[in-house]
């Protein structure tokens, strides 16, 4: 596609084509702040309760966007009353406000959205960082915090930076044993998990037609790990086949880049030379070839998550396992992505074959992926087809998580050791069904008239927290100093703590639990003495999840600013939404000078934030640092107001 740059024609690539058709304001040029119309929204239960509480606080009768879906997939273990209470709130508030509700057991939001609602050429905003999965069908799908989704449901446009478009050309065809997961791991090996803020990946080239929609979805899903705003594939005959097989032929539109379109950067992946890849602990960017670490003893294997839980993935696994029983020292768990997948594998004998091989069949939900269950043992090696292997995410701090394809996972389940699947598969490709077991009976569609619906609120359902307008002078202290790549799992653990998502006061007790368990109590004490807290961090602070709790709970504890070398996109937006100032060192060497416990002071802060540069005085060291306010003009207004809710109410 490089040659298409010749002549510098102003043709749009696919990304800019869709952005242009949804543009509400701003100049559609790389780096400019733009706003776009959002057609569809999605929430899941762990972020959804807060999003609907925020939506309710806007006092709007009914959602105003084309389609809003509320999924229940994260918190389905239901130890204690909290999760069920949350589900009841979500079910009733959905009916009240005109939202489609997907009941627990129906499956994982991204798999379900792909099967039932995603449309080429539309825009989707979801309160989950893997929302970009729908790029596999040619939709612009963006992950954000719950408040942004609540605003999109209220009909507000969504603001973003017009992205840099990285064109990834796929050529050739994958070899036996190598699959879509290996493509995205290769992309992560090249682009890493930091430094891709405000970029997108657009796939093109002859190799695209060799990949099915679920495979393309796998690739777009893990673009989130690179930190890109979204990833996208063209919509072509494969897309049409997939939609038709789901009785959704009407949603099909062919879409690709315009002739002569160019990219800001291009890179080519030759699928025919690609090997099976693996991400090693503790980052999806820590990638190697499977053959380089083959032979590693494995204790647990988990197949599923929104990355690799499609019908095709599970059929492959069953075909590999057929005639074998899982190795005696390995526990194999399989979570189908949706009820459609589960129904289909039950109908065609795949499920029986998986059970015969000794697989433990888990619920169609996020489950293990978010550390809700299936934690590995002490120092355990867990091979997973999911997308995140952050330290502690599994629920076992010393657990070592490796991310790989279903092929690698299944063949290793037989041997008990990490095994390279290349050339060893008993199939070359799996034919997708011409018709899927479409069954939308676990979706509850909202009534036309919801005046008689009563929203149920159990004791776990709190209030959306408020902040106060920014003060001019703030005495503060460095409450924690962390290194690079601090994830939202470090800041706001999920797993066993997930049930407090609707209860900010309770959830706040666990901020940085695994990093420094004293953080919460110390900051709360400072807050009550009128002293603000500051978090000092290295590169790529806040990567991973879209959970706005990683901003709301620190806000509740009195955190006033993050001072970092760089901050990831979704987390930065969440900080602004809740009035925590995202600050970036002008001189990165200042990171080494500032220390835990240093007494700080901000003064004339409102003017400085509006101007975009803040001088932070370190009273302990008797020095000061220049910091850039990492926020757009619109976000600076939110910061001054003490968060976005104060502006929209
Ligand atoms: C994740 O994979 O980390 C999650 C759990 O799906 C999160 C959402 C959440 O924290 O609720 C995400 O990806 O945004
Ligand atoms: Fe659920 Fe895991 Fe996907 Fe997040 S990454 S949506 S926890 S399956």
C-alpha cells in the first residue's frame, strides 16, 4: 500500500472514512481533537453499575443513541449478595432507560456483540477496554470509562484525538498450527505495550481474506494491549458470510480504504513465515516464539476469554484433544464465549469430545480471565488463551501466566509441557458453519413504555461519587512512587474485590492493595487532615482496563494529581472525568529526584491548569518541577470543575 502514497492523494483510509462519516466537530487531521457520533454503546456489569448510576444522575428518561446493550459477564461467581444485587439493578435500570439487557450466562460481551449487534461502518463506545474486538467486523469500536459511555447514551458525541494510522499489511497464508493469536502477538512484539497512544491499527492486504471474522476479532481484541485507540479490518465477503450466518445479512456493507489512501506508517506481516508465539510473564508485550521456550512444565491451561472462545477456537481444541486425556499434572478449563458457542458445540458433539478428554467446562463468562476463579497454585505456570497476564491478575501473586493460541494450549494440555503446535495439527483449517445456532432469548429487550418499571437498588448500590471544583492552593504529599507500566489491575484489583464495584467507599480500601497495602489508610488519613495525595509514576501509567474505578477510588481517597512520565489513553480520560490532574514531567530526570513521602505544594493551580503548565514545589527537597497538564482544552474545563459530572448535571 506504500505505493498508494504516490501523489499524496487525499483519499481516506478505512479508519478516517468511518471517522469522517461520524464527525461532529473538529478538524479531521492527525493530532487534532475531534468529536464523533456514537451509534452503539455497550457496558458490562463490572463497569456498568457505575455507568448507569452516572446516566441516571443526568436525569434523562431514555437512552438516545441507536443501540445500548448492558451485559452481565464479569461478576458471575456470586459469592455473597453483592453480585446478584448488581445484576438486579442492571436488569431493572436497563428496562427503565431503554437498554437491551444480556442476562448472566448469555456469554462474554465482546463475543455476543460480534454475533448479534456489531455492524460494519458504525461506531461503538464500550466501558471495557476490549471493545475494539468489533473492529473485526469493520466497526470503529472504542473502549472508554463508564462516564463517557453514559454521556454517549445521553446522545453526547465522544471526543478523541484524530489518530495516527498504522497500516498493517497481511500477506500470504498462515501455516498449519499457526493462527490469529500468533499474528497479534507478533504485532505486540513489534509495537509493545506502550508508546502507541492515539494510534490505531488498520489491517489490509491479500492476507485479510484468509482470515474469518472471529479470527479478525481476536486480532483487534488484543490491539488493546498495545494501547491503540482501536483496530480495524475491512468488511468483505468473509464479513458478509459471518453476518448472513447470524441472520444479519441486512447489516452488511462492503468497506475498505479508498483508492489511493495512505497510512502514517506501514508494516508487513508475511503470514506464511509466522511461527507460534507466546507472551511471557508479566506482560502481553513480553513476546517470544513458542519454540524458544518449548518444554516449559505447565500446571494449568485455560481456554476462553473474549480473545479466543469462538466456535472455531473450541472445535480446533476438541480436534487436537480427540483420543487423548489431559496430562495428569495439568488442569484444563474451557469457557465458551457465548451460549451460541456452547449450544453449537453441544449439538455437534464437540462438547462431549472435550469432556471425554478431561476438560473442565466453565461458565460462558470472563471468569478466570479477570481472576474471578481458577487461580493457579503457588508459582504455578498457567497457559491461557486470554489477553492479559499482568502480575497478580489471576489471583495468585506468584502465578506465572503465558498467553498463547488455542492450538498451543490444546497440544500442551496433552503433553504437560509447552509444545510448539506448528505442523502438528490434525487439520489445515476449520470450516465455519453456514448458519450459527442463533438464539437471542437471553437478551431482554426494553419495553416501549417503562413508566411502571421500578429500579431495584440493593445495599451494595451506592451513589456516583462527586468531586469539588479545583482549589488554587493544595498542600500534598507523595503517597506512592511506582515504576513503569503500572496497570489498572495494580491500581484497582479485580478478582475477589470485584464485588465492590458499585460501592466506592468499600472498594477504595483496596487501592494499590498488591503494591502497598497501607496506601488506602494513609491517603484517607491525609485527606481527613486536608492534605492531598500525589501518585508518582514512570512510563505508561494506567495501562490495561477501562475501569474508571482506578480514578474514582483514588479521587475518593483524596488523590489530587498523577505525576508520571506518560499516562495511557483511557486512564487519562478517566482521571480528567473525575477531576484528578494528569501531569507529565517536562524533564523526566525529575522522576528520580522526587521521593515517597516528600511534602509538596501546588499554588495558583486553577490558572496553571488552564495554561497547561504546573510548577510543583517539593518542600522536602527544596526544589520545584515543571509539569505539563496532559489534557485537552475540554478536559481542562473538567479539571477546573472537579470532574465532568459537575459540568453536565
Ligand atoms: C479487563 O479485561 O481488565 C476487564 C475486566 O474487562 C476491564 C474492565 C473492568 O475492569 O471492569 C477492561 O478491560 O476494561
Ligand atoms: Fe472479560 Fe477477560 Fe475479556 Fe476483560 S479481557 S472482557 S475480563 S474476558
